[in-house]
C-alpha cells in the first residue's frame, strides 16, 4: 500500500517543536562527577526531521524562541547547519526568572551503568506555542506540506501546545497533508491531565496516516491493551506486539501504517534492536539484531525519521521499516541525539551489516 503524497509542495516534512539544549559529559561519564560537557541543540521532533534534511529533502520547523537569547541564536545556527528552515515567534525573556529554552542534562552511561537523564524545563518557552503565531493557510494551502510529523511530547507540553497540535492536524487534514503521530508518552506531562490529553491524543490519532509508539505509548495514551514494557527476550514478544497493533488498527482504521520499535538492553553499549510495522494488511518485521551503541538517546527518533524519509521517497513499504531500522541504528553511533547520514548508501550499508571501510 502506497501512502499518496501531495505534489509540488515547498516542504516535504514539517515538525512543530520546542527547542532546547542537551549537555552531555565527555567519555560516557556521569553528570555528577564531570567538569566538561558537550552542548547540542535538541528536540525529539527535529531528531526525526534530521534524516530527511541531511538527505536533501526540504524540512521546516515550527517553534518559538526567547528574544535576544544566546541560546536561541545557538539553536537557530544549529538548525541552519542541519539544512532546516524555521519559523518562530520571538518571546521576550521577561527578566532572569522569565522564559528560557529547556535544558536536557544527560550522561550516556557505559557498560553496566545505564544512562541517566535529567530534564530542566522550568519556564520553557516552547510551552507558549500558539496556532495564532503561524499562518497555517499559507503553510498548508499555498506553500504545501507533504507530511506533518506530530509528537506526543509537544501535544502534552501544555494546554496551549495541545490545542496547537490539534489545529495543525486539522489544517493538514483539510489540505491533504499526510499526518505522522509518534505518541511519546511521558508520565510527568500527563499528571492530573489524563482526561484532557486522552481526548487530544485520540483526535490526532483519528486523523493520522502513520501511527508510531511503543507498548507503553499505545496503552497509556490511547488505552490499547499491550505487552508489558521492557524485559528480556524481546523477540519472544513479537506476536503480542502484533496483537497490540491489530487492536490499534481496529480502533484507528484511518491510518495506513502502524509501527513500533523493539529494544532489548544487554548492556549500555550492546542492544538488540528490531521493529514491527503493519502496512495495510501486510506485516513487516525486523527481528532484533545486535547493535553497538555509543549513545542510545535519539535511536527511536532516528527510526521514525528514516521511515518517513522512505515514505517521502515513494519506496516500497518493506523498505520503510528497513531504512527506519538502519537510521535508528545510525543515530546510536553518534554523539548527537539525531542521525546525520552522509548519504542513502551509508544507511543501507548499516542495514546490510556492512561496516567495512569505504575508500
């Protein structure tokens, strides 16, 4: 089953997001005993978009910035270096205790010591994202967008961003833009907002063409029964994952593709990595294969980014999950939490298990 895309669009992939920075200690060390950190601009949604942007497709980011902030300048320069255009309102900081871009403070873990992530999101400017700050008629009707990728992280960030994502989904549907929705459940975002967010997530899922989530996401965001999260011998659970996706398909029949990744952690730097995708009546399964991990953060986003790129390129459905799997594996080999493919061949070499030197 092909996912038909709009033609002659200025933008292949559009992502709404709240940008921030991630700081990571050098050499896989813990945060609390490190003095040197690597800083990068980050968001889950631009992690997804990076695959298409690095491989030459036009990508646009909708976000918001703190006016006159050096961190905002750092983020803008980074997005430009990743070949992404952006639109975003400049919001006055409002003094030292006003708005800012979020900080993600994380070590990568090493060996038997797992990664630890600390999110510092007080005063996050992205919580102010508002549909009134963007000309959706221009973006969707005049310029045109092939796929808009929405994330549960943004939909649940604040009441304002929930409405923002709903309006984007409605505008996309109206103008024939395909909708990708990665559920991305976060318990801290949902606390005391369960009824509100269930309604928002159900409406977006109801108009989505591509639904992505893990076992926890589908159960806690959409109320779909699934297998227990985590654990060992992930390959033995494939049939239970298929059963979960079948229940999602029945609840949300408008979508054309449903996908979930499979991850079993042997150690911080050795994972079994697989994926399942339902496309129409067809199943596509990548049995978990061992990968070597430098930093696991962003692997799931890389999978979604690779899958969307394959769809945008009009490839056969079995290649969607293959390129997604390999793009996710690529992201885990990099210090950045987003994939930076040199070309399609590099990604396909990972899929084929070819790590030989290229001269």
